[in-house]
């Protein structure tokens, strides 16, 4: 459902993965740009020394921002909003939103009280909200920051029919597997590079007395990420784009092949912490923390998910780079996949405060605040890599940026939200049922296609 992402070249995607696997030594850091920012007609408050963006004075103005973030993510985003308050004099209120956020905002808009800005976690949500005429295009100051700081691909993801609505503030590399280093050392296991090696590593760890894989199956989006990484590596980028747009059906043989591959793991409950039933009761944060608690006898030795897993690892005593290490999602086909995700800021009110906040979020200044707190990845190419708290996260960020526009965005996030982004429905529910019964490949495909066909017609 995205608009005009350009054709991707596989060679650069492989280069991005290679950059991640070359080790954790970083030779240099990025430049923070020319520092002149986009500027505004109202000079407002002076920009802080070294600032890359000029913001207007907003003393006395109130700005509401809605997002589905909770816990550490909400706390870290609040730090960004506090800096915006400090620079502009505005009063910013964080509004906790429910997922799917489009439904939450629809209620707010119907009641005449939408927030000024919302953070959308799905490309499909931006498309849907734009079709409903809920969104306001970004202003010239925000556009200037986007041109300076973002590649065309990330700008395109926030555009609909040629109009720029979204600012992708937070990105994610969703092709990573984190592991408990003590368990690997005790089992004599090494980082696998292929899917076959991954399954072999899981068996080795299982033989050492530790369940190898932790799966947060209570959150259906984690299962869509499993599928997407396998599908992209196995079926290739062209098929991936076709399936994302529903140009091919979910009954296509390529989907059956990917589900068959995924069943090689899901079909062995002894390899999954708590088995299928336990995984379906495990929420994503717990799937991470249980991998890095219990010393060398955790509930699971490996957990698949994005760079944002670092936030949850930080809630344990494990140290990233020493106790908690990471490797790219193993290659199922010719190369490891690079799947990204992200959260975009959009304006629901055409106010001075809303536009100023979008401008700030498009700057490297705003990105540096959350980057320093960890569990964050920015698509802002002018963010100094030194802003990240450790070499692991610097390498993950560097790999994503070096891919340029040659990445694939999370497939489910490109789809209508009713199919790809709603708990208990559509793809989330179908893959949860598949985790419970991975032998039913044909039935899973039929349910996915029926739900997709309905969603794309609405």
C-alpha cells in the first residue's frame, strides 16, 4: 500500500547485512549536517548552540501527541517532547493510544477532539488516514529537514499521492536474532549464517539442556516478522512486493514454501520456550527478558526481533555486546533479509505547534535524544552514530543507513490495518493459529487469502 518506493537492488541489501556482520568496531561517525536547519519565518527562540534546527516560539500553546508506546518507549519519547517544550515554550501532552491507532483516532475525530500529532506504526495506517482526509501535509520547514536528513525511500514511505504527510522518526531493523552468550559458550554453539545452520544450532543448544528459542506469540506482529524475513530471503524482493500489495494471492506456492520453512521451527515445540501454548501466552517484552535472565539457564537461548529489543534487554542485568549478542536473521535463500519497520509522526491539526513538532522530529537533534537512551534506531542519515550508547547499536544503525533505499519495509505494516495490524484478526490471528498447528499450511493460506481479499476491497 505504499506509494513510490523505488526499485531495490539486491546487492546493496547484501552489503547492509555484511556491514552488520563485520564485527563491532566502528571506525568513524556520521556528520551532523550543516547545522542551518530548515528555518522558519518566525525566528522564535534562538537555536541552542550546535542545533541543527530552528523552531518558533510557542509560549502558551498546547500540543497533544498520541502514540501506542508504553513503558520505556513512552519514557524515552517523553524526553524528546520535553526538549521540544524547552526550546519552544509549548506545553506538550502525551496521549496514550490503543492499537490499532486508526480506530483510536477515528473515535477522537468523531468526538471532535483529535490530538495535534499522532505516531503511526504502519504505512497502511498513513494511507488509510490520508484517504479519510484526516491528515495535514507537512509544512516547508519540515520538508526542508526531510530533504536534508532523509533518503528518498524514507520520505516516500510517509507520502500519499505525491503529498508528504509522515516523518519517520523511529525506525527498526527487524532482521536480528539476539542470543544469550553464556548459553552459546556452554553449548559450544556459534552464530549461524543460514536457516539450516540456525536449526542445527537450536538442536545443539537443546541438547545442552536449554530451550533454544523464545517466541512472543501473544503479540501476533512478532509472528508476521518471522514470516516476512523467511519470505523475503526465500521468495525474493519482487514476490515480497507483490504479496505486500496483494498482487499475488496468499495461496501462491511461494507462501506455502515460506510457511513450510517456518514450520521446521514451529513444528518442533521442544525447541520453543513453553512450547506453542507457552509461546502464545508470552508477550514480546517477556520473550526478550526471559532470554537474558536466569544466567546460563534462561527459559530461551535466542529471541528474534528488532534492534528495539535492546530496551527490554536493558531491564535485565545482561550487558549488550557481552552477555547479549546479536546476529543477522539467517539466510533462507541466497542472502539474509533486511526488513525494516518504523513509526511516523503525522499532523491531524494544521496548527503552528503541530508543524513545529514535525520539524523537530525530522531533525537530528530530536533523534539524538532517544538514540542516547537506547532501544532506538533512526533513519536520519545526519544523526551522529556516536549518539548511540554502544557499538552493537551503532553497527545496526550503520548497516541500515548503508542500505540506502535498498530495503524492504515490514510487509504487514504496508497492508490495510484490518488485515496486517489488528490484534486477534487477519494475519496476526492466522499466524497465531499456525503456531498452534503448523501442519495446516493449506488451511492457513486459505484463511490468510480470505481475510486479505476482504481487507483490500474495503
